[in-house]
C-alpha cells in the first residue's frame, strides 16, 4: 500500500514521520524503520505499528507500566497460591478487555489486535489445507471490538494447542508427515475486512499496544486459572512451531530467522509475557504478508498461463 493509499485509509498521523523532511544530522528512526524493506510486512500495518510505537503513550507511560505490571504478576502469583485452583472469571475478563479496548486503546492498536485473530485463523487453515491429512480448525473472525466478549482471547490460545495436537496425532496415526507442497492452496489468505477508521478514536483512546498488553497481562492472570494463564503465555513459544510447519510446506526455512519467541520445549517466565505477546503479533503479521505475496505471485502466474 502506497503513502497516498495510507492517507486515504484514514490512519491517524501521529507523529507524521512520512511527511517530515529527512535531516542527515537528525534522522528520524521511525522513518528509517518504515522505509526499510528487509522484512515482509504490509505497508499499512507497518505504518499503524510505527505510529503506535512512536506515540507519547509508549514513550512516557510504558517505562512505568512495565515494572508495575510485572510486580503485579508476582504478587498475583503469590495470592493465587491461597485461592481455589479452578477459580476463573473468563466471561468477566473478556468483558473487561473489550471495555478497555473500546475506551482507552488507540485506533491502531485496536485494529492490530482484531486483525490478529483473523490472521492466526488464516495461517492455521493454510497449514490444515496443505497438510497430507484432514485437520479441523475453528476460525475466529471478529468484526468489531464487542466480539471480544465471546472469550476470543482464551479460544485463540485453545485453538492453537488443539490444532497442533490434532495435526500431529493424525499424522502419527496415518504414518504421514508434513512435506513440501509444490503449489500450495492459498485461497484462505486475504486481508481481513477490518477498517482502521472504524476503530474508536475519542480523546481517551490514547493507550499504545505494548502498554495495553502489559496492563492486560496481570488482569488476565488474576481472572483465569493458573493453567489457562500458563498455557496462554507459553503458547507464544509455538510461533517457532507454526513457523516450522509453514516453512516445511513452502520449503522456505530461511524465513525462520524472523522468529524469536524462543524454543517451544523451554518454557519461559510469565514476567515477560507482555513483551513476547508483542513479538507474537509481529511474527504473525510477517508470516501472513509472506503468504499474501506468495498468493499474489500465484494469481499472476495463473493469469499469465495460456488457456488450454
């Protein structure tokens, strides 16, 4: 998506690093990252990501929010030692998350969060449709923030684990394995029908993506069981697993360098869950854009092929 297209899409321009003149004595770091094309990511997504990352909220609030949130994770863990292990308030949690998104989170951050459910569903479906065995999926396609109330965050984590279990159990039962697909089925890969301009943009919608994730993490921990919280935080390491599945199907293992959420067999501390969740979102966007580019080349080849 070109610069003019991004303007037309209604993206809030704060700061306006695309229109600032380049000063070699004082180069804008956000402009450098935006212009760099070494990693696959959609231009509109990159613009939204960097506009959110360069916000005042992330610059001035995140340094205080992050240590506060991590301290709360430790205190809540101690508190939960003395509470029933199965006590959970998932419905209340998701209503609270939806309320926070509606009232306090920046439009770019809300847009990226809702996109993530669509992209994750498309990637799992891509793997399922190109695997040599039949695997069921449970796609999540929220159209608005209110849809988050239907326990979307929890279901998103459950979907990932259930998919990996079903896929590998079926592969083992049938004596098959994932392998390179010469012409993969990419029909499910598309841009989600979500518009940035439809996201709430009142004056109170100021909180950036990373700050909001850090604040939500201890709330997530408090209102879910230890099992649900541990499973959710350690699902982030499955970025490597999903990346390996896609790389095997596409014979594109060189792109695994973009993944950095650590080895799936070595669980990490929940204290860094907020930061790693941000990496998870970015890794998903990059894998999706890689698949979008592959589908575009596939469609162009089909158009250029002579009719039989």
